[in-house]
C-alpha cells in the first residue's frame, strides 16, 4: 500500500473510531495496540502496521453499521 493510501486509511479510521464508544475504542486498542493500551486511539492508529489497515477499516465499518441498527 502506498503512503497516500495508508494516510487515507488512517484518516478514515480516526474519523470513524471517534464515532465509537470508549469500550469499542478500547477493544480496537486491545486488538491493534495491545502492548500500549494507554496510548490515545489516534496514536494506536498511527502505529499500526500497514498490512492491518484494510481489515481494521472493515471491522470499524461493520461496528458502525451495527450501531446504526
């Protein structure tokens, strides 16, 4: 994934995770930043390996879709 796509993915994750509850954000950090749960959600996203961005975006999208029901 090129840098422009990575930056876009991280931006979208930050925007969408801001719509999630604190509990959902904690779960996200447990999955993607388990060694640094004290980090802010934005820092956790910034430190994610690029190969996990696509799956993380899908998970957050599904979470928001379920929340809308």
